[in-house]
């Protein structure tokens, strides 16, 4: 029991450091690219200094894996997280809170690989385990609930996702709520869930609050702020308010430009969304945004060693970027 609590404490501390939206770990990738490189380098040094098979080594693997995840490098993150999970299982057993924490992070990568059913099962189990831990930090449970709610949304199970996300919001939106980073993420996730269920008017109000909260907690160019701006811009586009959508989405593009990182999913999606919004009015401008999105896709594809399932899934997901490039190029020749 002592060993279980010891590794749980170490892993909770590591996860609170590494997992978004903590401003100390993965959040460091939201600032200029040089700082992101430094954060990764520091995590690798910590991993090298830890003895393999120990709780410190598992915690270091969790931190580095989470940083790589936040940079969109899931292929590198997965083996680190699986190794950390194996250590946690050996030390505390399948019901341990450390196992739940690492499983939740691993589920994020599974979802990125479109293995959503597997991710859902892993997150459901993580929620159940952490809910039974009396001293688990509320923000930690809220973070796992947010990931679970988003995966349920991906599975078109919006009716189940909304109460999960509202529970995450309730854990964050109380006491020192306005000082809680997880409040911003819970509000944003709930708004995204509403959008996914075809309730854009409700989603807009929630996402405007999310933008304000993320900017206050993390700054204007942070990863979470960029996600909130993208979600709000897409919602405004869905509502037919294209001028407002363009303004918000351009803010998101500018925020991505501040980081110097263009090859994560949000950066690509944001550039693509601006292109879609301006294409009819200004096809020349749209071509520039589509080209930016395509560059990000190519950079991602270059990280794969072969044209395996993961690379094929990436290409299929981003195929519309290249279709849009071709379409606007043809239009420019008329």
C-alpha cells in the first residue's frame, strides 16, 4: 500500500507538471520554439538521470511523453507512456491511481491515432479509479474527465459526453475557480461538445468565455488559447458569421506564428479554416493559408519512417488541405 501511494504521489506530481494545461510542463511548448526545445531537452536529462524501473523513471517518462504529445509527436510519446504504465502496474497493480494517470495520457495518443474505442475504454477506467481516490487533486480528475468527454464526442456519444464535461466543470468552477487552469479547459471542452451536438449558439457563449479564461491563465499564444480561438472561429463560421469567424481565426493564426510551431494539428486546422472562410472573397489569400497548412502536413509526414497505418491515417485526415490547394490553383487560372 505504501508503495502504491508513493508512486501515485510521484506520478500525480509529474502529471500535474507535464499534462496540459499546466503552465509548467507541456504548456512550455506554447511559447517560442526554442523554449519548447529546451523543455524537451530538460525532460530528457531528467529521464537519463533516473534509474530504470523506478517510480522516478516512470514519472520522467510521463513528463517527456506528455511534452512530446503536446507537440504532436505521438509516435515518440507512445513507447514512453507504455513503459511508464508497465512500471506503474508492477508497483501498484491495476487499480492504482498512477496507472489511471498514465492510462489517461496514453489514451490521448490512441485517440490521435483514431483508435478511439480503445481510448474510450482506457479513459473510462481511469475516471473510475481516480474517482475512488479520496486525495486525488480535483484538477487531475477534471483533466481526465475532459479527455474522456472529448473522446465520447469523437464517438458521436454527445449525450454521454455533456454530463462528463459538466462534472469536470463543476470540479473546477468553485472555490478558487477563476485561478484554476482546468476551468478554462473544462469550459472550452463543454463548448466544443455543444458544437459537436449541433448547438452552436450555446457553444458560442461557452467558447467566448473559454477564450477569455485561456488568455488570462496562459497568455495569448498558448496552446489552449489557440485551441479556444479555433473552436470559437469554427462555431462562428457554422453560424454564418463569416466576418467574425475570419477575425477570430486570424487571431489564432497569429498566435501560432508567435510559437514558430506549424506542424501540430491545431496549427494546420487553423490555417485550413481561414482559407475556407476567405476563399470565396479572396482566393489568392486562401491559397496562402492552404499552403501554410500543407507545409505543416508535410512536416508531420516527414517524421514517419514508412508509409504505415499511422502515416496513412495522417494523410487521409489532411487530404482536404491538398484538395483545397488544387481547387484554388485551378480557380486562379480562370
